[in-house]
């Protein structure tokens, strides 16, 4: 290195030009110490792995879980394009292309399934999305600590009720003869109603029971977002003479907006994937015209009738629609609210 510097200083005709050339040569020549140290990206990653190996070890089980139980099963979606044969297996079965998709689109029940799924999901989204926000805003304004904790407990506890128990409660509550709802109707001189046997009542029963069960849990998310709002904003609003309603509209809601957008994106992304278990348990031949959705149809066709290829095609179609909705809503939220999942 010293020899390079001496040679450059002797050969440069002009001191200024020689200085520039000297700096260029020094920058171009990498010291041997840097070469031996190994300052490349791979070396940095190796040093980080050695230093924080415990953290990387903790991440390994979740990665393996998603690889084994989430991503690897996605390979079996190829079943939708094959005529599945048990003896030949998934990969040995013959290809049929888009035949199962075409059969599904030409099925007379296709538009009924789409309508029932979209209407039920849309009803749940429109009715259930604002209620947890309102509940969180009301709880945030409560100053009595015991009463606030009591309301949180009462609204949050139903979330831990299993789907089977929840459906059993609904059936007992709405039973035609001894159900509490019909007992109350008879007390006022009205006739009993077979709530679960009325197709027009199925959606309301499903939606409002789901809201009762999940509103408290979702409100906790919004309460956490409200707790993260800068207290100086409330102090500034108080100094400006803002009323309680003005604080809600100008401080609370803007602070909740990022969380509201994220929850909305996730809910819209699951429009076509509405819960199968509860719909199937509440389903009966009398309300089938409104309760048959894509997920229950996949169950009846795929498992009960053993038509696995056709059921896979229907499920894949449902997943693709969900993915398109998720990407579209995420892009729209990014443009309008400057907030998105990615």
C-alpha cells in the first residue's frame, strides 16, 4: 500500500491531479484486513446468527408449522384439475383441466350459492362492523372503573363459547314450544313462531347472534387503539373548549382510523369464507333455501358424496375470490386512507 502511494506521488505531474488520482487508487485498493474480516452480507448474516441464535431457534417452530400445515397442503389444490382416483393418488390421477369448474358454473344452484354467501356475509359486515367501534367508544367514555370492567367482562365472555354450545343456546332459546322467545310471545297472546324453520329469519338469527358473541372481543382491539392515542390531544381539545362529542369525532375516531381500516380489510377478505360450522349446525330442510352457502355445499359434495375433485374446485374458486377481494380492498384503502396491510 505504501509503495502504491509513493509511486503515485512521484508519477503525478501536477500536485492537485496527483492528489485526486491518489485518492481514487486508495479507494479502489481494499485493505487486506477488510478482506480477512469478511464484511459481506453473508458474513454479517452469519455473525447475526451466531449472536442471536436463540431468537432464530424460537422462530423455527412457527415456520415449520406454516410450511407443513399451510403451504404444503396448497400443493394438493391440483386436485381441482384432476379426476381423482383413490388407487392412483392425487398426482397419479388423470388431468381434466377446468372441467370441474365448468360443471360448477353450469350448476343451477351456482347463483343461489353465490347470492346466499354474499348476502349473509354482507349483512354480517354491515351490521357487525360498526357495533364494536361504538361499544369501544362508549366504554372509553365511562369513568366508573368497576362498571367499565363489568361491562367488558359481560361483552367479552361470550367470545369463549364454542360454536356447538352457541348453536345449542340458540335452538333452546328459539324452540317452537318451550323456547323463551315463544313463551314470551304466548304470554302476550301471540302465536308461537318456528324461528329456525323460517327461511327469511335465518340470516338475522345468524348475524345478530354472531354480533352478540364477538362484539366484545373486537371492541378490545379498538380500546387498545384508543389507549395509544396521545393524551396531549385530549388536553388540547379541552383547552379549546371541545365537548365530549367533539372529542370523539376529532380525536378518538381519527386515532381509530388505522385500526378500523385494517379490521375492515380483513373482514372483507373473508366475505366468501363465512363460518361453516355455525351455518351447518343451524341449517335444516326448511331454511335450506337461504342457508346453503359455498362452504356447506363443499362439505356435502366433497365429504358426504366423496366427490373430492369437484369440491376442491369449488373451494379453490372461493379462495381465489377472497384473494381478489383482499387485494382490491387493500389497494383501495392504501389510496384513500393511506393505510393498508402491505
